[in-house]
C-alpha cells in the first residue's frame, strides 16, 4: 500500500522524461507563436494553461487571423475531442469514492503521454499519480514555448525539426513495454498504427480532422479488442494504492 505522497512522487518522477520531450516539441511551437506575433510571456502563459500542441498551433493561427472567440472555442474542442475518451477511461477506473472535484481535475490534466503512463501503471489509477506527472511536465512545456519564441531564430532549422521528433520517441517508450508484456495490447497497437495510416489515405475519412479520426479509430479498435480479448480482472492483478 502506497501513501498519496509516495504516489505523487512516483508520478512526478515518471513525468520528468515526458517534460523533457515536451520541452523539445514546445520549442517548435514557440517559433510558430513568434511568427504569429506572440511574446515570450504570452507564449509561456498559453502553454501553462493549455498544454495541447495541436490545439495551440491552431489557436495561435486563428488569433493571428482575428478569428472570433466562438470560432476558437469550437475548433479547439473539435481538435482536442479525443481527450474526452481518455477522461472517460480514467474516470471509470478510479477508486470508488473519488470526489467529483478530483475527477474533474484529473480530466483537465490529461495529455496523450500523461494518459499513457497513468493507464499503463499497475493497479487502480489514482489522481495523485496524474497530478505528479502533470506538475513535472507542464512547466517544461511552457518554458520550451517561451524559449522557442525568444531563441528560435538562433538555432538552425534542421535542429529545430529534429527536436520535434523527440516526443514521438518518448511516446513509443510508453506503449512498447505493455505491448511486449501482453500480446493483445501489442496486436492492438499494430492495428492502430495500420488503421491510422489507412485513415490518412482513404477517401472521406481522410477529410476529417485528426481529432475526429482519432475518436473514430479509438472507439472501433477498442470495441473490437474488448470483444475479442475481454478483461476478467479489473485491476489486472496490480496493487491497490491508498486513498
């Protein structure tokens, strides 16, 4: 049984590599923000309060074109709609009795990578692990954006482009261990890769936004593997953590 402080510290430790990957990617985001007229302080605050790369790229671009607030809200919701599915998944697996306020706060903390390490952690997900990972990762995302705005023109374009690849490598490090441990998970990952590639090439579905394609594929693939490989143990034999 682990106490809340120990769980928080574990999340913080595991969030540091994510933060380093975020820092590299946010540097490229900062360069785009600078081109749209944002200052380092504005970029820092935008990333500190949003931490959604695709949503922020789109938000900066819309701001530069004088889009309305309604347009910004609606398009941001569409692009980031996949986080609703992640929030539902975490909410269903949290310990019974978790207060609504903590559930809402966890939902606001979700990113692709933080969701990945939270859901892959053995045992029942607890809010304190997610909070620890967020506090470690998000400041580096915000700092990377600010430095990209301030110093992005100093680095060669090839180095900046290479930095943006770091997050993809880190995300692979999140999904590969459980995929190696469980053949069903590994198969689901491979099917997801193949379907994602097909969705970009196929007519009609390729015309949808990236967020909507992600939602469709997530629902279909997870439903398929839930039928083929149903879970019989909710906690997967993992340890239970203290509330």
